[in-house]
C-alpha cells in the first residue's frame, strides 16, 4: 500500500468518524465524543492543520487528551494489525490450479 493510498484511507476514515461524531453531538441518542476522539488521530496523521489544532487543544484541555492519547494508541495498533494481516495474506498466495486459469488463445 502506497503512502498516498494510506493517507486517503486515513482521511476517509477520519472524515466518516467526524461526521458521525458531529451527528452524535446533535442527536441525543448517539454519543458523539467517542467518535470525535477516534477521528482526531486519523485526521492528524494525514493533515497538518488538524495536527496544529491538536497541539493548541492539548495545551488548553490536558485532561481530555488523556483519553485522546489512549484513542491514538489504539488506532495506531489497529493500523499495524491491518498491515500485518495484509502482509501475511499477500506473501502466502499460491498460484491458481491449471483447471481454474483462464485460457488464452
């Protein structure tokens, strides 16, 4: 997976979690904070603006960022696990048997 593809995946995942978090802040049924805290590490890994915003917020609200640090650690762990599984599956691919190969004339 290239760096550009990984950046797009982080942005897409962070954006989806951000939208769900904002919806959760508006709707009384859905809690928004967990989704927002999960979205920030993903977006900060892909965007310098969000990284700068997080630095400012970390100084202003240090107690909230204990939870953020926990979410960042878990998101990094999940990304490493996905990479490990992907490497394991791509390295053990076997060639298809001859009976299933497409016949080219």
